[in-house]
């Protein structure tokens, strides 16, 4: 069964923290509320000076990744895990890109397509599982910001995704990771609450490096952005002081309560260094 893993032969299956059904339910329920409170971008901010607004910091994250990827005007981009579509719309507007975004949340697809129509940008959004991508074309750029830790078989995903890149194409991504060589106690204290609350399974950056290279891609940039992104969670904790969030949590159930409680775990993960916010840029071989 999708989203389940056996603990031992013959044992009962237990849910994985990144169970797809839970992820869809979560984002379908939370997206309208989250957008009104957090903004159009679902991802972390990237602070350079430290005094930027949240909105500016989020745009700086997109720009940092785009510049490292040497994003060319007019690129055909696939945004994997597009959220509300804000990154796709930004790239369409500021880089004259043609953007296609995918998400497993039907609510997010509707919100993103509505935003694209309102802004009259060359972007479209599809209801599609990143682990079952189906395109009859290749792209100049694969773009993914904070999505892949939701996936259940990343090695297979990267192998599949690499086939969607044109010769010389670029895969630009950020994601959530855990520090290498954590003890069982450190994992239980710092990582397990994040995984449970945020519907993710965290791997180490070396895993992604191996997946990218074994898929035939060449890594041209690898970077840890944790110090620049940690401020996100101080802001998030301020936002959820609003009692409306907890009223919503009580209505949506225990998984959403665990999500809000994981905000503190995210802050602790950053502060301890056991959680890692990482970036990769990789190139496909030239023809």
C-alpha cells in the first residue's frame, strides 16, 4: 500500500511520516489559510543583511537559486512541488520563462492557475505526483524548492527526473536535510518531531549528491544555507501566536496540531545544526 512501510516480515504496517494521503489532506486544508497569513511563497526566506522583510527574503531565495543555476531568459521550466505557483510566476515574469508547475494538491493547482490567469503569465499548473511524472517533452530547467523530502523513493525520482532534462539542462533545488552521523538520541530529539509534524523524511545531503550523479547529472554547486534561512522560524512562531491558527488546528485534527508544534522543532533543529537547509545545482550532459 502506498505510504506504508513494514517494520519486519509479517509485521503490521505503520504509516510513514510522508504518507501521500496525509500530505494531500494537509495542503488542501491549509493552503487558503496559510496564504493569507504567510504569503504567496510557501518556502523559507534567505536573509543576506538580516533586516529584510520576510517577503524580500523569500524572493532572495528564488534569486539566489536562479543566479547559481545561471537561469537564462526564455527558459522552459518544470517547477516540481510548485505550491501556490509563486516561484513559477516569479520566473515567468522576471526571466520571461515558460513555466509548468506540478503539485499533488488539487487546491493548490486551482489557486496557482487562478493566479497565473490574473497576472496573464506564461505558466500552467497540473495535478501530478512528482514520483509519477508524465511528460512527452523535455525542459531546460527542473526547479524544486522544499518539495523532495516529501517523496518516498528519491533515488527513483532523480533517475526519472533526469530523463526530463534537455541536453545541457539544469536541475536547481533546495530541500530539507538532516546532519550526517546523528546519534539515535539526536534523531529522536531533533529530527523525528520535524518528520512527523511536517510530513517529510529527511536524508543527508550526500544522499542527494549520489542520486544526482548516479542519474548522469554533474553537480556544479552544493551549498548549506541554514544560517541564512533560520530566521524563518522565529517569524513562523510569531505568526502562530494568533489563536485563530490553533482554533483551526483543533478543527482539522491531531495531524495539524502536530504540524504547528513542529514549528518549535524546526527552530531547534536549525539552532542545534542537526537540521540542514541545502541547495544543489546540477547539469545534464551536453548532446
